[in-house]
C-alpha cells in the first residue's frame, strides 16, 4: 500500500480552508512547482481576458486542471515516486505551465542525446556564452530580435568564431520601466585545444559581438567555461538548464504592481513574439539536437518511465486544481 510522505491532515484548519484535503505538494515535494506555475497561469489568463487574446484566457483557464499521477513505491527500498500519467495542456506560448513543461521536455531530450555526443566527441569542450543588447521599447522587440539574429549569423561566420557546434536560446526579461531586455543564451562546443593561448577573452567576445551587431556601444557579454572532468557533471547540467529554460520568466509576465499595465505589456509581448523561434542549433550539434527546434509533442514524460520496472506497487491518483486556495488537491 502506498504510504504518503507526510500527514495529509498536518495543515491546521486555521490555515487550510478545506481541512482534511490531501495536497499534491504535501505528498510529493518535487511536484510542488505545479502549484506555483498553475497559480501564475491563472494570473496570465486574467490578464488576457477582455483583450485581443481573450481566446487564450479560456484555453489557459482550462489548462492542467486535472492531473493523473501514478504513485509507486519500491518494495525493496521503500522509496516513493510520483510520476505524471496524463493531463491536458493548452499549449498557449505564454502559458506558465506550458512554458515550464516545454522547457522540461527540451532538457529531457537534450540529456538523452548528450551521452551519444560525448561518445562521438570525447575530447570536446564547452563554453556558456550570454550575448546582450541595450534594452528596447517593447514595441521594438520583434525588430530587435531580428537584428540580433542577423548579428548572430554574422558572428558564426567570422574566422575567429571557435565553435564546432552550438545551441542558441532567446530570453526576454522585463526591466523596471517596462522595457524589454532580449538576450541570447548559447552553449558552444569548442575543440579541445581552444583553451590553449590565445583563446577568446570576454573582452574579445564583446568586440566580436559589437562588430556583428554593427553598433557603436560596447555590449555586455558573459562567457564561462563548462567544467568537463566528467561529461554530465553539475556544471554541464547547469549550462544546459540555463540554455533551455523558458524564453520569458513567469514573474516577468505577471510581476508588475498594476494589473492594467501588466495586461498591456503581456498583450504587446505576445504580438512581438508571435511565431518567433526561441531555440536554434548549428554546426555539429544540429544533427544531434535539431529535435529541440520544434515544439515537443509530449508534455507528460519528462522523466524516465516506470514501465518495465516490476519491483514496485502502484496506485493511480487524481489531483484537481483548486483556484481559490491555489493548490492541487486529491479528488475526493
């Protein structure tokens, strides 16, 4: 029989308007993010409501309202796992839940592919590169991104560009004055001799990016070495996660103090990013990682499946979203 990690009645009636409920975040701590992203999705749906994207409001409101989990316990170790089995997703580009699941799927695919890449190129090294431009008015974001992509194409064609292959992802953050700050996160695969002098310093990267952008100012660039004592170490993990995270942080969608301003910002952002590409690959990495350039078909299986494992007991559980308390609770 499945034993829950914590007492489902441990939350007092004083703090819990529905004492006695069993909450997903209490019985599976690793799934507590569901509450956060679904709560953000409710806010985004509210901001879309009554705008030109009102249809998105309805779709997001119905997103991931009911989650079906398999709760499994290993009969030898006693360890309990929750694995998502089914859910309905709206796939609206700016839905916080779907952005999160999309990011998880990209990362899961990348980590399935990387061992083969390391087998084929055991001596390759990696660097993590962040390329920025000056903030722009939100209304100019699409044009700014087009200019940045053109600059990137010029950069990769320069003779000093060292990468054998690359992944490039777009992120847009929101500044305090509601301007947009677009930037690229890039994971570059470089030859093993890259770090023998002379290698490209941060100042040199900044110079190359400035020339590629064809601007008069010096853009901010950050470059970091990905440690490779072991190929799938924490440094590599962090670099892949940073590269393949969502293109707009949920807090930048809903984080303002004025809902009317937030709504206008979200609507304009949606227009500016319509049909833009958030991830691109090139060089040797393209054949390995080109799958990351397309929309994932599956938002469910972001972890290894329990199928094929025989030494566990399982139980199917359903958790529904309770908007008024912003938590997923087991269906009664």
